[in-house]
C-alpha cells in the first residue's frame, strides 16, 4: 500500500487577528495545542486519519495527501513527491510537509 509522511514544519499564532476578531476568552491563545514542530504521522491510504491527528487539519490537507499518495506533483515545490500544505485556522495555522515514503 502507498504511504506518505506528514511532518509538522511550522506553527503560527496571529495574535493581532485574535485581538481584533477573536472572542475575548480566546485572546490569550498560543500556537495550536494539537501539534509540535517535528511531529510525524504516517498515512496508509488516503481516507484514514492518522492516529492522534486533528480531524479539522486532516479535512484541510487530505486532498494534498491524496495527490502525493497517487504520485501527483505540485509545480510550486522544488522536489517532486513533496507538498507543503496547512490547516485553514486563521488564528493559529499549522504548516505541514507531505512526502511519499517507500517501505
């Protein structure tokens, strides 16, 4: 079965947006609590959420994972078989590297 690895490469916190648009109870949020930079997840099949992976983030990046699993490429990346993608949380997005891995 085809596999790919998802690696957390960056976390961002947009405090200015939280202050302007977030509910007051969320103004002091920090970066996403679900991931740490360097976390890695192996995906076997494009429909199964990796154990411990945020379901919201999976929903956002599943199309990119599927592209990599099926040998697709992204013209904006230097290396074939790699995608850079992110969850769509405007306050605290997480950036992922998705890459094909062999057994």
